[in-house]
C-alpha cells in the first residue's frame, strides 16, 4: 500500500532529526518537496547554505552538480542526492578533457565556469559564477580574455553587461530555457499588457531582450515581494511558480509556458527523500584530488559576492 504524503512528510521530519540532516531544495523542485524542505533557494543560496549548515547530513533535492558543489564545500558531511540519475543536461555539455584541450588553444583566457558544471570541470576553472552573480564575477576580474563555460546564453548576457572584455563562449545551453521562444513571451505580453516580464539569464538573447528584469530564480523571488510588483510573466522553469504564489498569494504569476519543465529536477519525490534518509544513500562524494582543485574556483566566487 502506498504511503500518504502527510505520513511520508512526518516520517521524513522524524528521520531528519535522528540523522542530524538538513533538506535543501532548489526553486524548480516539485511543490511537495519545496514544502517539506528546510530551505528553498537558487544555486548560489543553496551553495552558501551547504557551506554553513551545522548538520551532519545534507539531503540535496536538486540535480547532481548541486550535490557535488555541496560536497566540495562540506567534505566532512554526507551529501545525499535522492535520485542518483538527476543530472543537468547543460552541465553534461562540457567535460574536463574537452575543457583542458580548449584552454591550450586559449592560453591567455581566464576560465569562468557556471556552477551548472561537474566538479571535474570546476577543477579546471579559475572562478565559478551563478546566474545571480555572473556579471559581477566577470567585472571583478582584471583579465581581458574570458572563456565562459558552458552556457553560451548566460555568457552572452554577461558580455552585454560587461562589454570591455574579449569573450569565447562554450557552445552549451539549458534545453529547458532554450525551448522558450520570443514569440511565446510576446503572446503572453499581449494578453497581460500591465505585467512585468522576469527572465532567467539562461534564456536566448531575443527572449532576454523582452525582459523588464533579468534575474536568477532567487532574484525572481525577491523581485516578486516588492510592493510595486503585482503581476509577473515568469520566464523560466515552471517549478518556481509554486514558491512565488505561496509567498505572494495576492499577486498573479503567469508561467511563460507549461512545457518549460526540467525533467530531472522533477525526478525527486517524497518517497525517494525518505529512502535516502533511511539508507543514507545515494551519496555524492567528490574525490579529494578533484575537490582540492575545484574548491579554489568556488571559493573565489563566494569571496566576491
Ligand atoms: P538559479 O536557481 O541559480 O537561477 O539556476 C537556475 C538553474 O537552472 C539551476 O539549474
Ligand atoms: Fe540544467 Fe536547465 Fe534543468 Fe537547470 S533547468 S538543471 S540548467 S537542464
């Protein structure tokens, strides 16, 4: 017989105490996971939480690179990813080997790597960034030449904000955000002419051009709370609508598309979280040699913002 959701949540909370665990969830997670988690946030906020939590176990409701980042920052904690196959297709578009080869072709370039990347790729990088701080990170660098990895759209957005650099973009992208077309945004804008348009910087440039605000998912949550903001067209993965609506019940949030869904983000379930806490698996542990190389790039970012 299947367990009822409220029974699963009760058991998760009991086990969480016994295990001295904290449950972190990304803003794209399913609604029941967000509601059960201790903390919901964007990639930057979640890395900061992973670095500072006193808990012994981190249950990461997100995708593989996020759990790896937690393991890089908190090597003595057990980091669990309730669905071991929950990856990020964009992160898989670059490997350490290919990056090493590209670096040889661009010996003067500083490697700025989006946090949506494997630990092995971070280990080959000079500094990391997230969608919340990418222009700030690049602007802080004295170097002129930038190799931006792996999201070409985020890289192009950064270049529009920090134009006095020479950029090379890795040809990666997020399939979910790439699938959002300008025509779809324009159609909704016509239907809701008074609404503000909040766009994630993983979107195509022609979609970003339609934005009132370009924001990380955490930035969107803060923007939605502003007293002058009442109706927002939300141009990112649909999972964030749950949090926006929950925190601002009197406001209206219109998803750009019901099909902007990240399948791997949605592969985490309450059953899998409970199973993780029961068995303390599947664990994500970055090998120490890679961790030691990767932590420099992550910490360099965390020191800037
Ligand atoms: P943020 O939540 O950091 O904006 O990132 C979006 C994303 O695609 C995470 O995979
Ligand atoms: Fe990766 Fe895009 Fe899914 Fe984020 S939404 S985890 S970038 S595929």
